[in-house]
C-alpha cells in the first residue's frame, strides 16, 4: 500500500515544483492546519468544557458572538504570531485587522478569515467551518486587503463535520485532505477536485423569500418545478453553514444562494462578507470548474471598498450559477 501523503509532504512537493518559491506560503498553510486542529479539539469538547453559548459580545456587524467564535479567532491570530510570515490578519470577528508589522517587517503575506462559519450550528453540534484567504503584502496596510479577489494567492476552508476536512487552492487546482485523528495529521484524500457541471441540489434560506427580488424567487421556483422532459426537481439542502453547503456542492454539484435581501444590512443587500466568505470560496469553486456570481458580476472581480463589506452570492456548479444570472438580470 502506498504511504499516505501528509499535508506537509504534499505542500513541500508542490512548492518544490513552483518556480521561485521560498517555502513561506507552504509554512503558512501548515500553520493554518495546526490552528484548525486546535479549533477542532475545542469544538469536540465544547459541550464538556462550558464553551458553548454566547460570549456576551457582538462583532462589528452587530451579530452576537459565540464563545467559540472568539476562541477560534484567538487561535488563528496566535498561529501567525511568530515566524515572520504574516503582516496583517483581518477577521470577520474584529473591527480592525491585527498587525504583526512590528514583529514581522519582512512578512510577504496577509491573511483573512472567518474563524467560525455557521456559528448558529455551534450549540446544536452541526456542521461548521473556518474559511481563509491569503493575499500578498504590499505596504502592510488595509489597502493590501482591499483588492480584487483575483489577487488571492491561496484560499480554502476547514470543515468540521463527522470528519475534519481541509480543502484549499493555490491557483493550481483544488486539493482535499482529511484529518486522521489517530495520528493528528491531515492526509490527502483527493487532488485536483473537479466540480460537476450541473447538480441536483440547492441551498438557500427560503424563510427570506419575501425579501428577495422577483427574479430570485422565479429562479428558486424553477428549481422546484418538475422538468417537463425528465420530471426531475432539485432537492433543498441547507445547513446554515456556507462551508458545509459549498462543500456538498463541490463534490455533488448544485448551487448555494444568499441573494440580495431587502432586509439585510450592507451594500447591495447581501449578507455574506466579500473578503472572508465570498471571495475565498469563489477562488476554490472556480478552481474546481464552478462559478461564483453576485448575480450581475463575477465575485472574484469585485474590489471591496471596506473590510467588512457584504455582497449577494450565488456559488456552485457552472450550469446552475449561469442560469441564476439570467434570472438575476431580469430582476
Ligand atoms: P456566521 O459566519 O456569522 O456564522 O454566518 C453564517 C453564514 O454566513 C453562512 O455560513 C450561512 O449559510 C448563512 O450565514 C446563514 O444565514 P441565515 O441564518 O440567514 O440563513
């Protein structure tokens, strides 16, 4: 039986074949893996250690913070506190980015993350995720982060479900790892994951349908209406965790939607954050052959004006996202 390929081995081999690589990006990805193991451990024991429930605070968007939102954020910030790899870390949970500039003046990267995606699932032991994005340091200020999603160097997510998974891309395909708890290592499960061109499922919070544009409602109605030739309808698959839903569709095909919502705060009426959620997952999904759109624009082309900007999101298989765009254009 061939030896299992660990995350560090895979990354080192990829790095060796990349011209001009210094190995710093590889180290950064490995640090993220260590942080994810600590987060997974905290999640697994949260019900026993009194770590469930609210932290009694709110994030910059005014959303309630859970104790584990705060803990996961601290673990990630700490992960880059040494090694000189990162200049800035921005997070959904912090109003201003954390600067490592004084400690790491030579750092070449900035990181962004949503430490605990799907936090309403924490207290019910549902699926959760950590999303990350890695960008280049230019001058070490926030301006480094307010650039198009196409400038991401790497992006991905950890999925905390029955297994802990890592899915990431450095722009050369999407690779999938699973944590082997018996040895505490992420092992390669699939390299160059390709997303089905078309799927059978859709994920959307349909409780918000009253606040959608007519075109969005018509699109979801079409998914639920039997196809005249095949009788086929789409199945609803909504987990309240973007990572969980996107991961399902990465493997099985389908579309996740959080459309513009008349009740949602923020630019364009979207709920999800451009830098911490939409663009990192858009990078992954495009690298696997899928699409990500606001309905009118490619997600990766958007240049956010501020750190915590939000946008509408349609992400998934090429066929469904392209169909969604035709409906969104009518709205
Ligand atoms: P958090 O990152 O604040 O936990 O939000 C979760 C999320 O961004 C995404 O993961 C879910 O799909 C979506 O919001 C759930 O939103 P609704 O509660 O409005 O359905």
